[in-house]
């Protein structure tokens, strides 16, 4: 029988695991590039999203397997989307629209 509480607990666990992984990715890259996210602000995050949509279209929408043959590449693109979202939100909080 379907148990919504079990499903929700599983989803929260997945969410926490994925979010923790994106935090690691962000921390590693942001340290490596010395907080370069501030250089382009919200605009830069949006530009990254535009490029990402092209990657996702090619991987999923224009691919007859819908990404099943490129799972790691798809996962990487989706993780990038999450990180770009966080970056954009941070830049909004900092009121950094065009970069510094």
C-alpha cells in the first residue's frame, strides 16, 4: 500500500543528499575561483542558465533516449542548475544585479 509519509521521508532524504552534494560543488568551485560569482551578479547566473537550457535540450528533449544514455552528463547539468539557482539567489540577496 502507498504510504505518503514514507514517500515524503524518502524525498526529504533525497533532497538533503542532493543539496549537500551541490553545496560541496559550490564550495569547491567558489574557493577555486575566489568568489567569482560576484563579478557577474544575477546577470551572470542567468547567462549560465541560458547555456544550460541548450545542454538540457540536447541531452533530454532532442535525444530519443531522453538522457538515459547520458545519465552522468544529465546529473551534472541538473546539479549545475541547482548551483546556478543558489548563486542567483545569493546575488539577489546581495543586490548584485550586474556584478561588481
